[in-house]
């Protein structure tokens, strides 16, 4: 894993779980969070790659400008 910050959800477990299980749109939160971080550095491309375990992670990473070649989805079998 490259050195640098690791970003996690600041929401409580129940809210995060509801977004994942009931609403089934976890990428909406991720897009908002990553967009806010990207907007802190308007003159730079601040994301190098995106790692996740679901197709919705790829949707979020594409939305914030990470190229498809730098998106890595790891299957649950590892």
C-alpha cells in the first residue's frame, strides 16, 4: 500500500450500515467525500489510484476522475 492518508467514513455504524444495506447506494457518500477532498487541491490531481471491493467503489472513483486503469477491485475471495 502506498504511503499516505487512509480515509474512512466518519458516520456511525448504524448510519453506514443503512446506507450499505437498506439504501444500497454506498457510492453516493464516497463520491461526496472524495469530491470534497479533491476540491481542497484544485490545481493538483490528488488521487493516484482507487482500491475497493465492490462495483460501486469503481463508480465513485470514476466520478472523481480516477482513470479506469488505476481502479483496483479486489474480489471477496482475496
